[in-house]
C-alpha cells in the first residue's frame, strides 16, 4: 500500500531523451551564468581592495 505513492512518483518523474537534452542545456546555461557571476564578483572585490590600498 505504501509503495503505490512511490510508484506514482516514479511514473511522473520519467523523462524521455528530449527532456534530458533540454535539462542538460538548461543546466549548462546555469553553470555558465554562475561561473560568470563568480568571476565578476571576484574581479569587483579585488578591484575594490586595490583601490582601497591606493588611498
């Protein structure tokens, strides 16, 4: 009886190849976005510290 809900969850979670490719594309975009965000943040922090050291 308890396994029935789990089976429904597994049935709804099934993906086909097209959904997997779309998921890979979206995940790749998010990884690229967060990498650029991290590099920008580190660049801004380092520039701020360099400017503070000059003053």
